């Protein structure tokens, strides 16, 4: 199926990061696919497997590429989806609060 076709999913998440949620479970557990999605829009971390929510590199990329801006205030869904330990990580939090949504 297309949901399990890595090439199709990589193209999909590049243009619509939230399509990660429609990918197969195995592709939501694929580092390359998840990184492509969070580079496109960090909010897609919500659709990634739990293990990536505790992955410092993935979460850092996600918060740096957050495009969930409301009333000029970043509402970092990516940071909210991160594991508790990464929500307490100074560098990750700084990346989230300095993101201007134009990445």
C-alpha cells in the first residue's frame, strides 16, 4: 500500500508534514521519514512514534522548524509532544522559544 511505500511517504511529508500520521506504523518508526517530516513542520512530531519524542536530535529539529504560529506567539506543539526529559532540556527549550515560525 502507499502508506507503506517509503518513497511515496517521503515525498508526501516534504510537502505536507502532517501526512506522517497516515503513514504505516513502520514508517512512523523510520528515522529518515520522521526527520523529513519534522524538517518540513515540527508539529508533525505529534504523528511520530513515541521513541522519536525522546530523541534529542529529532525533537531539536522539530522545535526549530515549528510552523504552528498563532497571534505571533509560537505554540510549540513539537515541544509539547517531546518527552518530559527533553521538555526540561535547556537547548531544546531555547530552540523552541527562539523559533520565529519562518524556518
